[in-house]
C-alpha cells in the first residue's frame, strides 16, 4: 500500500533539493539530504525532532495541524524563509536566536504569543506576526519592508523603521496605528 511505502522512507539521496513531507509520512527521516534547499512539512502530526536539517536549507515551511514535538532551536544559518503555518507551540521555537540570513518570517501558526520579537535578524524584510500577538512591536529590524498584522495585534504601533513600505491588516479588526503610518496600511 502507499502508506507502507511512505512510512518506510527514513533516509533520502543527497541530491534531492525539494522535499514535501505530507500527512502520509509519519516516520522520522534520520538524515535529510545534504543538498536540500526547500522543505515543506504538511501533516496532521509530526512527532520528531527537527535538529538534523542540512546547512544548505534556505526555505522551511511547517504546516502541522495537530501534534508537533520537534524543536526548532538549531536552524541552518543560511535559512532565508521560515513559515510556521499552523498550531505550533511557541515554546518550541527560539525566536531570539533565528538565523542571520533570514529575510522572510511568518509566525502566523503561533497563536497567542506574548513573548518578545526584539531580537529578529537585522536583514529581515517581511514579518508576519503570530496570531493574536500580545507582545510589543518595537526594535524591529532596520530593513523591514512588510509588516503583516493580519492574524491580529492588540498593541499600538508607534515606531517603525523608515524602510517599512506596507502594513497588512485585517479589515475585520481594529488597530491602533500612529497617524504617520496610516498611509502604509493595506487592508485585506
């Protein structure tokens, strides 16, 4: 059966660059391909550590609906795009030690996070804040261009880097944005 096939894959060839682990794959991959550039985990649950990601990985997308116990503390230093898309426990992600190469960070899958976002990588260009973010948006990276608050933000936006070109909000929520930034708002 297809299930038996998917569940027996634990090690892959090193020349694979693009990999999607779907809900059918439940076994831990003991060693990810060393040439891997893009990894998408889209599953109902994934109960394995993610500490063996290859150094060359540049894109990581995690969409896990139910259970995830793997930590994301040792991300590859060259990671440029990180998306945490659904039901990820914020304590499993060390947001104060993200890779310096990160350019795009979506935390939309972390719900009701109240911790700090003060130590984001300096070169970050796009930030999607966690759903119902209860912390403060201050000390944002100096080159940030897009600030996406669509998932919800209850605080006041008073100071943004001059590089910000767009603020994305939900048209169904109220926001407290300083007057000098209102022209940057794009409601969805």
